[in-house]
C-alpha cells in the first residue's frame, strides 16, 4: 500500500465513527448515514493527495457529505423527513426527562431546513468554529451566524428545548 | 457552547451500528471510477469528432444461479442510461435497447427466462421486461430504492428488497404487488436475500439500530404466507450478505465486526446460527459452487479470494489475483470460478493507461490461472447456462465475452451508459 492509500486508510479508520454520527444527525437514519459517509469518502479518495496538500481533509469530507445530503434531500428522498417518533429505546426511571427532550429534539431537527440542520450539527455537535462551518458550507461567516440564529429560534419553539437554547445563545 | 444541547445532540447521534471499512469505500470508488472513466473516454471521442457518445462501465448485482437451458441464450445488459440491451449469445450483436429508465439498477430473471424484473425509473417501481417480445411492461409499485430482486425457484414470485428493510412480493403471473413485509434495516449489499431450493423459506439479513448496541438477525420468511418467523440472532457481527448452499441445509452469512469478517453457518432445519468462523479483515462478496462444496469470499484483504470449505467450515489459503478483486461467478459445472479485478486506485481514473483482469480459478485446485486482460474496470460477471462464455462489464460502457474453452476475450461490445448489471436468459 502506498503512502497516499495508507493515509486514506488511517483517516477512514480514525474518523468513520465521528463522520457517521454527524451523518446520523443530518439524516436521522443509520442506513442513510452510512451511505452518506461512504459516498463522501468515495468522492474524496481519488483526490486524496490534492486534498491533503490543499485542504483540511476532514473539512473537505464533511463538505462533500453536507452537499451530498442536500442533493439527496432535493432529489432522492424529497419530501421525506425523519420520523419524530421515538424508536424503541428503553425509557426507564430518571432517563424519562432526557428521553422527552430527545423526542423534542428529533422533531425539531426534522423541522429545520437542510442548511439550518447542517449548521446546528456542525457548530454545536462537531464543535466547529463559525469559520470552519463556513468553509464546510462554502458560504460567508455571516451566513453561518444568521442560519444558526434561525435554527436556534426554531428549537426555542419547543418548551423542552427552550431552556437549552437560551443558555446556548448567551 | 453550552454542554447540555451538545450532550443531547451527542445522545441523539448515537453509536454507529456498522463500521465503514476502507474496503467498502474502495468498492464504491470502483463503481464511480468506472463511470468517470467512461465519461472521460466519451468526452475524448467527442472531442476527436467521433460522434456518438460512448459510455460508462460499472456495476450491479451478480447474476443469479444457473437456469435450465431451453433455447439459445440472450445476454441482457443493463445500463445507467436507462436501457436494457439484448445481445443474442450466438451472434454477439446487440439488439435494440429496451427503455427501462432508472440509474442505480438491480435486476433478476425468471427461471424460464421469459421475464426480467428491473428496478425502474424513480425509487418506487419495478418494471417487468418480456424477453419474448423485448418490451417493457407497466411499472409495478414497490417500496423505496430496490437493492435486490430475488425470484423463487418456481418463478411464481419476485421478492423486491429495498434499502429501508421492506420486501414487496410480486406475483409474476399478474405482476401485482402483495402486502409488504417489514424486516428491519438492511445493508445494501448484493446478496441480502437467499431462498431454499424448494422455495418454501426466504432468508433475509437484517439489523436493528435501536436499542443500542444494534442487533443483527437473519429472518426466515415462509413464502406460502409471506410472514416472518422468529429472527435468528447473529452474535458478535453485523450480518451483511447471505448465500444458500444448493443442498438447502445451510445458509452462510457474511458478518462484519470491528475485529474482522466472520462466516456464520445457519442450519435451515432448525433455523439456528452455528459458531462464527473468523476470516480476514475485509467485507467481500460471496459465491458458492453449484455442488456447494466451496464458498468463495471475494475482496479478502482485498487481494484476492478465500475458498471456504463448507464440509469442515474452515477457510483455505488466500488465492491472490491481479489487482483488487471485485466480483465472482462460478461456471454451471462448478469447475471454474472467474474473478474480476482491477488495478489499485491511487489517483484519478485513467482508462487509457490501465487494464483490468478476469482470473479463472479451477475449483479443484484453487490455483489461479493466467489472468485475462479486459478493459480497464471489469466488474459484473455472468456466465451463459451452457458454460461456454463469461460476459464481463469491461468499462467505457462495454461488455466483453470471454471463451471459457480458451480463456481468451472476444471483441468488446459497446452498449453505452454505465453498465449496471448483466443477466443471461436460457
């Protein structure tokens, strides 16, 4: 295996779980998340040497992932949204409050536009800076700020999430 | 950023049920590369003023098992340009393409060879194509995004599995869909359903993402009633593919885990999973010889193929082929396995500078023969029922016949688009 292929293999091994989690938050579906990450990695591989030279590879892969998801949302699964219904997780004891919040979160994520969802996930879950999110989405930092504000406003509509969001924007 | 919203998102993000391996990515790159290479070639031809567009290479499901020989074979080639092109094996001259629509397609042919079912234009339909008249019938509504079509040995039912874990049975006599069967999530691999030789039980690999950690199952479905039976739990691995031994006694599940690949035998008499056998580190493709003695695992390593002795449940020595192994087909007499492979991918597609191969492997010795050079991205393989010809998608929208008597390639036949599957009618 040459150095380039080895570098790609190491990247996949190190980051595939993190990428899948992000994809799961974007899609709300593990099968789609896996498909999305594989698609993004497959698009990155033939250009890996150039990506390594010119860009942060993870930023590049995440950019492909978000753009691909936007395309899929428009074309392949138009009109379908992740179900806000809770899967059959156990909701025992003091987990009930968190489960309720997750139900609300799932519904709220489903109500966001693709770009709002991407900004929220990349900014809050992946902890990227506004500048990094702007690079992923290929837009201005101001657009990231505005989109994040819109996303949080939608989350704030839920009483269960409002408290979290209020703390978020302080 | 406040931790509470992030924690809630983290909980919602969950834990991925499957590991994404470099091998899985590589297989996807192979599909992309075939198309991109074709596009490059087509653009070059157009730039050179050669007129009509050439097209892509590519992918799809390997052909189903051998069918009864009743008349001269016709090879059907599915293309991403939305056509199914018949090629009489006797003349190797392509006929008029049949419009079927669609892009990412799968197909299956009935045992009598009279009908081919193709997933249609849009994600929700399957199209029956009459091989008698070479015309497409009325689209049949099924679930979303078909990933495999399996036809029962008696030819009466076509089962269409979609990427979201729904199986739609289609009565082939009337081409009407029955009540969908839910089986949980599926993997998107080529062989997710397998059927008993008597057609009474259909097995499907499945997994459930919640509650975490995810669980993996094989679900038996009684074809008489189309009702799922008690799921067979697969411990320690996510089931990916399944193949049936032609003797009907055992189904073999390819399972992937973070520590490697496992083969799990399922006893069909009791519907119980046997002890998993660890075998390598890559998810490949499965094929079994007609006699059921050898299960071949492709993409192992991804250097070649591993023969798995079904009598003893033990993997044999790795059979290396040139480049990276992709798909496999076994001749109806069980004497030779053909494996397609292509050069390692380390850069942009370059069909002008690289050559793919098909390697014959005598099943008696498992010593690879001299590789047959075909096109740049060979992928799909289908063998005629008389065993005389292997058809392979060879990149740039072409298919190439290979004589099994001499293991030499014939003249490539231009189809166009990106080849997404090959089937042979009896």
